C-alpha cells in the first residue's frame, strides 16, 4: 500500500533559528506601551486598566487622568505609525510582529474607550450636578465640560417643551434638577487593599471600624474608603 506524503507549508527561508532571536528583539524593542512611564510605578497598560475599573465601579465621578490619557494616545499613535511603516529585508518577521502589535493596540484602545465611556455614562446620569457643582465640574476634562453643558441644555429644553411649560411656575421651578439622579456615596463597592492601612471608621455615628490589610478584598461602603481611593491605597474591582 502506498501512502502519498501530504504537502507541507514551509516557513520563508529567511526565518531561521537565528532570526527567531531577531524577531524577539524586534517585539521587545517596540513594546513601548507596556513600558513603565517616566514616573514608574507600573506600566501604562496597568494604569489605564486600574483607572477604567475604578471609574466604572465608583458611584461618583473621579478625577480625570489627563496625563495618563495623553500618554496612552501618544503611544497608540506611535505604534500605529510603526506598524504602517515600510518593511525591511526581515519582511516575514516584521509582518508577524505587526499582527502581535495590532492585537496589543486593540487591547489598549478598548481599555481607553472603556475608561472614557464610563465617564460619559456618569455625565449623562448626573449632568446637572456636574455643571452646577464646582468640585465635580473641575474633575471634567475641557471636552467633557462642553459635553456636560450642552447635554444639560438639551435635556432642560426637552423637559420644558414636553411638559414643564404646561405646569405652574411654582411647581416646575427646580423640577429639572429634581429629575437628575443623585450620587449615592454610601453605595457598596468591592475593593482590593494595596497596602496595610489598619483600622478605618465605617460610621461616625455607630463607632464601627474595619481592619484593612494588604491584599484584602472587601465589600464596603464607598464613603469610608473614598479618600483611600484618591490616595491610591485601594483599587475598585
């Protein structure tokens, strides 16, 4: 009985064992997104991932990470320019690298969009509060401030034309703000403790305390750990 050998697809001749190391060097030398930023303390990827999780889980709007967002955008632009550039004599290796790099770009872009989308959702939900309250207004980026103002004007105009104009002035005064969702700082969140904190007061009226140690994962009200999140001692999940 005769068996015919199945055809096999060979790798290009230039992809030798030695060039495997060149491919690895190529990938490592261009992986600037995962490199630590100038301030250290982890990669840009880890920082935007943490920022996205914190923003999604926190009941209030957090401070806008302007520097981090700018660094991520710049890194993405640099990576896109690099993978769209001309190939050299190591064409196969570079094409393989670009496929890896494109997946990384898509991953980082998703995290960045997730972070910004979470903020937009909160602006739409609490638009009136963010426009009138200076503390929250300062947490918005310039483009978010414009969006919050235009969204608030649009909602107010819609309410007036829909039904408020038919109500007496003494009734509809303040009704627009009353229909905006309120921020509940006593909402329960899940957080991971990043360093030993010790005891924190949970309620100043009942004298309840909780012990927080490094790597603890706890279900807790947001208000008692609000300042710890700002200080970077806990992260939300």
